[in-house]
């Protein structure tokens, strides 16, 4: 059964997450809800007149900090060649990028599935079809967990789901 956390419990858990090098609860919520995060195509103009057109994932504010006017960037191929950033122009915003949190959940699910398969706890389907099945399931599982109010840890949640979906007596 689910229950609401008290503000004190939430603050304590958030601080513990941050202390372990993870996002705090507040950062987690902000990351999930940031509508300006997308893949942007930007043109960076350098002091020597050259330009670099590149794609970068982030918010406009993050990208402006990364390519801050006046900063220097190394554009050398075979050695150092520092050039000062003179301007940045946003050319295009593409489909919102997947959340880094979701990407991390997918990696965790995939590595846990591989481990559980290797030690005989589950049997994953093989071949490219099997990879597609696992990828689809991992996406559904990550989305379901993010939208749930699960009382279990993510590790327990995914191990239970993987064992139910890919039982060890499954034929490869």
C-alpha cells in the first residue's frame, strides 16, 4: 500500500540521494518536467571567423552556458587550437530528447536483465528479435515505474518484472 511521504522524510531522502551523487528529488522532478529540454542544432561562431554547426541536447539556458560568449574552446584536430566563442545561434529545435533519467533506467534494466540471464534466473530471447522484445519491454517497464507509486525499490521492481516476463524455463 502506498502512502505520502512527510516533508521531513522527503527532504531526508532527497539529501541522501544527492550525497550519493544522484539527483535530488527536486532535480529529478525538474528533469522530468522540463519542457524546454530538446535536441537543438546550434551554430557557434568563433573569433577566427570559422563556425561550428552541431547538435546538442539540453535546455537553451544550459546550451548558452556551455557555449558562453567569451569562453575559449579547443578546435584543434592534431593539437591544441584555442578559439574564442563570439556568438551562438539556435537554428532548430527537434523532438524533445528522452529524459536522461529514463535513459539511465533503460541501461539499468538492460544490464540487470543480462546479469539475471547469465546467472540463470531468467531466460532472455536470443537474436535480434530477442533484443527488440527486451528493448520494448524495458521501455514499457521504465515508463510504468516512473508513473507509479511503487513501494518497492527500482531494483526489486525490475527484477520481479523481468522474472515474470522472461521465466528461466523459457526456451531460447
